[in-house]
């Protein structure tokens, strides 16, 4: 596992100008209904390489790089904010002319998908929230961010990167070597000095660290903060909703998910054994839940990858 792994999944790189920034998105192909995948805070679009062979070609899967991540253009600090991301998402969807689609959102991406679906329930056909819920434990989330900030700015090789991720993130030890290497490598890009560094604007890391410290200093943002308005807004989510929760997640308490299930008329909940916050989606339980939720027939491609890379710039 010592060499850097490039994606072995078929995809096309595409670019589009959104609110003055060149944003990159990965188009995995497929001729069915469109599914837009939104990654977590420090991830990028290739976080969804593991489920592409599962959903395509029966669904059309695309994944967006938020500003400052992956192949998207870096931005000023004031652009790396939640409400700015929502504006980017809305403009992106309008630019692509998408009128109906499903969402898969991980952590931050789940928050974005949920908020967009609340505002535009007629557009969103299905919603997958990967370890994302109203009533999340923000103190636990801040702890994860602080640990991420303690990572080396550069890893010597994949072995060092994998070792660091496994020690910092619960549940990764449950993945086989191929899935583990693929998931860790999506965070990384070869550095100018021959090592590996995070595939994002360093300013995103600095701002995340600042936010984590702020959350940690405010007891009111602790484990079970109640937001009556947010819970009331959830009633607009009339589409089918799948909530994936890592069984070892401290960020999303079981009680919050249980309440979501009671509030949402067409929601279901699947726990991913062994996983911590935001399952990688390489876990067999998570993949089977997605396959069943989207009504996709069993793929002949093994979970977590399979086809030869067919990368095209467009």
C-alpha cells in the first residue's frame, strides 16, 4: 500500500463557473435518474468512488467539489462558509439545468443537502443523510476537527497516511486493504516534494481548526442542543429519506436519529456496524442500504471499485 492510489473507477472530470469560481465535479455516468453527491468538510468528490460501481449505470451519479477542495478553484476565507456553500449549490444546480434529482450528503454535505431539500422539496426525489442529523453533538464534531488539524501537513507515503487515519478515525480498521487505501487516498494529492498532502486549500484547514476551537469553548453548543425551528422545518421533507449512522458515532446521537425517524414520514435508519462519524460508504452494510434505497439491482462489480479508469477532461 506504499504507493499513492489513483481512482480506478470510470469517471469524467467536468468544470463549470459558479458565482465567479471555477468548480469541478466528477461525472460517473449512468443514464438513469440523477443523484448528486456532496462530500464532507475536508473531503472531495472522489469520496464517492466506492459507491459509483454500485449505482451506475442504473443511476446517473455526479459529485461536486466544494470551493477549495479537489479540482475546484480556491477562494477567499469569506467564501468558505455554510451559507456560501448553499448559494454555490443552488447556482450549480441551476447551471446544470437540474430540476429533479436525489442527494447523497456526508456530514457537511448532508447538512447542505438537507437544507436545500427543505427549501426545494419539490425538486429532491430522495435524500441520503450520511451521519448528519439535527441535534448533532457539536462538541464531538469539534474534537474530530481538532484531531484532523493535528495531522502532518505532508505524509511521506501512503503507508504513513493510512496509519495516521486509522489511529484517528474509528471504524477504518474494519475495511479491507483495498477499500482502506482507496478511501484514504481520496483525501490526498502528490505534493511538490514527493510526499502526499491534503487535496484542499490549506485555508480550509485553518478555518476548520478555528471553528473547532470556538465550538469547544461554548458549552451551549454541546451534545444535545435543541433547535425548535430546525425540527419544524424538517416536516417539509416529504420525500423518502435514508439516514446512515456510524454505530460508534459520537457526533450523531442515536436519540437524534430516532427523533428524525418519528418526525419524517418516509424516513428509514440504518446503522453501520463498527463505523464512527460518517461511514466511508465502502462498508457492505452501507452499500446494501444504498442499493436497496435507490432500487438498484445487484451489481456485477465488486463493492468498492472495479473498472479501469477512463478519466476525461471536459
